[in-house]
C-alpha cells in the first residue's frame, strides 16, 4: 500500500462503519504482532517509545530516535501507521514543519499532536503549520489534536468540559482531522463531548473506560490503548525474569502461544 492510499484508508477508518480500535506499539516487533493480530492500523505510544529508548515521556525523546522507530514500524506493519509525536518536540513553527515532513518521510500517515499546558492559541498555530507541511509533501496527514484539559487537570467539572469543547473547535479551524481527549471514562461525559465536538473523537483506554461497542454508541470514533500494551508486556517480562532468576528454570518463558516466527516475518 503506497503512502497516499494508506492515508486515505486511515482517514476512512474514522468514519465507520465501526469504531477504530487502535493498539499502540513501541517498536517493529510490537507493531508486527499487533498487525498480525488483526489491527486495521497501528499507532505508536509516545510514552512507550520513550521508555523503550530509556527516556521519560514528555518531549524528552531525541527526534532521531522517534524517526527511527516510526520508520521501523512502518516498514513491517503492513497497515496504516500513525505516530504520537507529543508536542512536536518544539514550539518553533519552522522546526515543527521540518519535523512533520520527516515524520511523513519515515512512513506515518497520521500524528497525535498534544497541547499539554501550552496556550491553545499556540497549539492552533502548530496545527496550522503541521497541515501546511503535510500539504507541501502531498500527504493527507490525519492530525489528531490532543487536548490535555482532563489529563493535566487544567480545569475541573463543567469548566473542563467547556474548555475541551472550545479547544476542539479552535483546533478544527486550524486544520485538525480529529480530536483526542485522554482522561474521561464517564459515559455521560464522553457522550456529551462526542455530540459537541464536530470531529472524530478519540478516547484513551483508561480504568473504567467503556468497551468499544458502548463507546461507538456514544459517538466515539477511535479508541487508543496508549501505553497499556507496553505496561502489560513488560510487567509479564518482569515476572518471568524474577522466576527464572529464582531457580534457573525455563517454565516462566514457556508461554509463547500466539507468537509467530518473527525471523520469518521480518525476512
């Protein structure tokens, strides 16, 4: 699948018929496993990618590491790839434009771009710059504008809901393709946000988050796993290594059902 077709395919996954259930990978192997399990697209998780390279989440990952990961994931996934690029690793619009072109060059057809604690007006300008950069290279990049009102506790209650809706409208005008609101898990709140936001709404998997079918009924178009797969994989690794170190036995590493031959897969 060429990149322009992949971009069109990825955008179409946000319009139905079902909700896009999106797993978040952190390297080529995790992406391949997710794609082979049936994922229609694969995302990267900013936190998981940063942790895999030994950095904390929060715009600390060197750009070269991000690009290496995107390229590796896109090379093996066989499905559209969207990359979480945090806040773009810069607030300089020229540098951001160069980063967007590099991310597309690495094979991504979508991005998450988060506002964090930034001025939403600045984030809108960053979305505009990202859209212009993508248009300049001829790829209809799916820009998923993430707003952290809930995640970072920037407002509470009704004020948080109103601020989220306000930012979503601002980001749509700037050129966003979708809106990502991590944090909410209450179905009533999620439903209100879905009705008020005039772009495909993305919710993050969270303790208590409704399952995909209920989210779809509420109007949500995309569900992201975030760093949950990384946490599950590495928690299992920690338990297995502890058992191995305790007695030198191999039983802890015996549960490999469902894992294909990655050497053959990558060959």
